[in-house]
């Protein structure tokens, strides 16, 4: 049994040292349908669950969700309370916490903002913190990659800010769990979706250099005990996705990297952009030491896919003038404001159109909370809640959910259909981290 003051994620290390291939998924998403689906699934399995927010989603300026860390904290817990999930089993995380949102500013100004950012996350009660200082800042040499020592120096600065914030938090909440930290600079861009040709597996040498740089800096700053709280290093083990392709995990290609981890029994790897991997590949990753599996766009892709399927059924069941026109509404909003997708989708008008609708990077997730899109979703759900969806039609558009309805596993309601669609992604991660899980 985990002590109230002990971070559950430390048991991951203890189990792996005992020879158990323990792992945990980390769900990085701010969509309320997705979060509710994740928690519903975890409720059935009586699991701990990690839900993360990135520094672009949530920060002191609101991010694109318009939420500060405490707002996102309350938002997740409100969803948990609504469905009766045990909130003691929620682990909130902050991803890519560092100067990323301010990387165009001079280093000192960007890092001062980053200190505020990480402090707000820790003071709000987040207990998994990814310290990411891998990016060049405004006055760094644009022609040179950041050296490991600069990355570590900046990481140590943020670590101290986090520890000071935790000291303030326990004055108010003495039972607060101490945060654990993830370091590392071999990170795909937040949200994934790079050119697959640019993906390079982290070399054992680069991994060791990262560890060495942090050890050196922590020792110089008398922070040796930091290693009691650092549980993982982000690496690139050979998993990535582009808008139209997926680089599948190949354990032979990652063999030398994973072998290098054996020198550090108190650490695991954290893999980012594990979206769209096969369940068997995810399980192999956990076996190989990539014990924290980050996933985000695949979850909202599944949501968007389900909403499109529901919209297609709506077109056959609802009069034209009463339809939500969700698919058209989403496309209209994305074309009006290309800010969140124009760097990701190129080519002809048709190629950009298809990217907006079906690209694996799922940039549509940035538009789901817009008032007009949200209203369209609510109208779609309301329309379908008030009609009978024929089973044959459900089989045509949502064959996996048809089987679940047929077998009495879920109800034939639009919200249950959405939860099932997202839950299929969650099931892949359950399979990866739990040896006894049956898909």
C-alpha cells in the first residue's frame, strides 16, 4: 500500500527493480469527452491514471485552453467527481514545462517565466513534472544546438523552483505528495507530427551525456538528492508519426539504447508520441524499459472519428434544417483561423483539406472547444439522443461499437459510443502495461 506522502510513480521503479515489467500510460489531453472516457475506463479497472497538460495548453497566461494550472486541476477533478472516480488515484502531470512558450525571448526573461510556470504547477498539486529546457532561447546562438550543460543548468534552476514551490504547498497541505521529475531533451515537438525522415533514435552516448551533465550540475549546486525524485528520462526510441504515416517501434533498432538504461536501475525511459503504435509494440516498449508511454493526439483523433461517424448517421436520420452540420462547422472554423494547422498541413488545397480532417497529428483538437464548434457537437448529440439509431446503420458506421451494443456491453447512446471509441485507444495501453489484461 502506498503511503499518502509517497508518489505512486516511485512504485514503478520498485517493481521494475524486482523484475516486474511495470509501466503506465500518460494521457496528455484537455478534452472533456476524452478525460471522462479515460477515467471511466480506469474506474472499471481500479487503476491509477496520469493526465497531463503541456505548457502550451496550460500556463500562467492561460495557454490555448485558457486555463492556468489550478484551473486545469479543478477541471479534471470536476469530471472525476461527476462520474464518481476516486480522485486519490489521479496523478496530474505537467509536460514540456520550461521556457517553450517564451522561447523567442532572451534566456533570462524566458527562464523567469518558466520558473513561474513550474511553480504554479507544483503549488496546484501536480506530482509528475517534465522539466524541458532543450530549446534554444532568444539570445542563444541560432546556429548551434544547445549543449548538455546549458540544458542541465536550466533544468536544475527549474528543479529548485519546483522544490521551493513544494515547500510552500506543504505548509498549506501537509499531506501533499512530493512530485517526481522527468528530464531529457530528446523530445518530439509537443503534439507530435514531424517528418518521419528526421526522426533519429537516441544514441546510448547521447543518453549517457544527458545523465552525466545533470549529475555534474546537480553536484555543483549541492542538489545530489534530486536523484531521489527523478524517475525518468525522455528519449527517442524510434516511435513517431507524421500526418500520413507512423514509424512503428522496432526493438532491435532501440536495443543498444535500452541496454544503456541497465546502468541506471533507478530510472526508466519516457517515450513521447507513442500514438498509433500497435498494442504489441507498446507492450514491447514497456518490456524494454520505456515504462511511461505518452499519448495525446490518438485520443482526440478517436473522438473526432466518432463525431464524424455520428454526423454521418445524423445526415440520414435528421431533417436537413435541423442537422448540426458538425463536419462542415469544424472545417469552416479551421479554414477561418489556420493558426493551429498551417505549419503542419501543406500541398494542394485538397491535400490541406484532407489533412485538416484526417491528419494523424489531429490539429482539429485545437478547435473543439470553440463556442460554435462546441454548440455543434452538443446539437449533434442532442439530435441523436432523440432518435433510434438502427443497428444496421450502427454496424455500417461504427462496427466495433455495434458489437459492444449487440452484446450488451454499452448502451446505444451517442455519448456511450464516443466513450467506447476513445476507450479502444485506452485499451491498447492497458494491454501494454498489464500482463494479465485481455483485449
